[in-house]
């Protein structure tokens, strides 16, 4: 077991993971301004998110295996630099097509922080200690979705939408410098694996066809999509369903949800070693079930639309409570391929996000259709996790 070389490790890993929410949430308030300047439709701008998510999903398959070969630190330095350069393309984009290019390149590099960060935690910790560290990282990381739309709104109001991508450029360069100066290398040389295409293909096949791993990963993805659907629909949800038209209106959706995410992450960390996995997972699933039912009921009622935000936030608390436990159970199935397994887990999750980003315009017509779609995602996740629990036979410990 290695010892972290810096007490700043949770903050660094959370900042690296925050590239994802900053890449998505920061520019959402600017959709209408971007549409006006670039002459693009809302659907075309929505595709900037789809392109980002799709390229993100493809590349996360490789971040982990590359870090298994070259080490965690070099991969994080290179990918954060590439992210910064991709953001420059977005700053200078003369059309929505160029914005697609920049967003695609951002997606190819943005996932390393999440994937390799998980591998770093597994390199250093095990058991309850790993769950505590994962929850600590999620707790800090949870701040990002809250402040990202606020940052985007302020920049949009003061300097226009291109300044948002200037901010992301500077964020990428700052993270690259931080990794170079502060981040320790956690994968010792003797634990690294050479790049052998046949062996690597076999390893990917082994992980992506492992029933328990896939059931857990698909289940986690579906649980998160129950909330993420509202994130990708937020430009329409906030403006049309909640009747709010302000660069800062996104904060109304994100702030309560993120506060609940932080509460769930804090609870997960405190309960590590006190509650077994079964109890933690069951509690989180019950919270999400209650939130889903209330959300559908409120959407179909005549109550003020702002009430819809309460169950969305409560649902996020349940997600944050169960995610560290489910993720660690899945990754523990492949102790010799931590980076690759983390890549595959992220690939499954982000692929689901990419699909949702693409189909969201067909679902955001009414608050009822959004609530029913989110509820369907929860039920699908419950099915996946139920099959996993039944197949495992022995209750998770």
C-alpha cells in the first residue's frame, strides 16, 4: 500500500474529475446567445453536447489502459494540455460546425481525469478507506456542477459566450501545471503493463463481457441518467417549464441538486465501514424511488413549477450515496487491471449520457414527459441491479 505524497490529493483528483461538469454545465446558459451569433438552431447546439459525449465515451476506453502502461501522471498531464488546446478551437469557432470540432476534441481528452483518478484511488487504498477517499473526492467534485452554470452566466453577461471557452482553456492549462508540479505517480514501474494489442483486446473483452461488471456499470449509468436528463434539458426546462429567463437561472436547478449530491457523498464517506454495501445501496435506492414518484406526481399536478426542483435534488442525494459503493464493487472484480476496468466503467456510463444528450429533444416537450423518462431510467437501473444481486447469490459485504 502506497502513501499519498500530498494531502492535496483529494482536491487534485476532484479538480480533474470536474473537467466533465465544467465542459457541460458552464456553457449551457449561453445556448441562446450562441444560437443568435452562429445562426444555429437549438438542436444543432444540442449536438455540440452529443458530439462531446460521444467522443468522451470512445476515448475513456483508452485512458485507463494507457495509464496502466505509461503511468497515471503522464497521461493526466498530456490530456489536460490537449483539452486546453481543444478549448482554444471553441473560442475561435466561426460556425457551429467548428464548434462541433472543438467539442469533439474536448471530449477525447476530458475523460482522463475521471478514469485515471479512480485508478489512483484504487492504487493507494482498499476497502472502507477507498470508499472514504472516493466519497471525499465526490464531495469536493460536487461543487463543480453548482458553480459551473454560475461562472458561465457571469462570463456570458460580462464578456459574451466565447469567454466561457477562454475560461475552460485556462482551466485546462492550470490543471496540466498542477499535475506536473504536485500530483504523485501512484503506479509503480513493476505494476505497469506493456501495450500488447492482442492481450489488451482480450482484457477489454473480458471486462466488457463480465456479467456482474456490466450489470453494475449499466445500473450506475441508468441511475445517473435519471438526473442527467434534466441537465442536458436545462436550457429548455429552465426557460419554458419553469418560466425563468436569466443567465443565472441555471443555478436554481443546479445548486440544490449539488448540495444534495454533497450531502450524499458525505454520508457515503461517514457510513463506510459502519454500514455494509447492501444497506447503503438499498437506502439510496429507496430515496431515489421516493423522489421519482414525487417528481412524476408534481409534474402532473397544478402546483407551482418550482416544486419540481425538490425531488430532482433528493434523487441526486440517493445517487451520490450509492455511487462510490457500486463503483468500488465493480472495479474490485479486476484488481490486476484497475485502469482498464475504470475506463470500461466510464465508457458504459458516458455512452449512456451521450445517448440521452442525443434523444433529449424528443423528451423535453413537457415536464411530465421528462419526469416519466427519468423514472423509467430508475426502473431500468433497479432491474439491472436486481439481476446483479440475484446472480451474485451472496449478498455484497
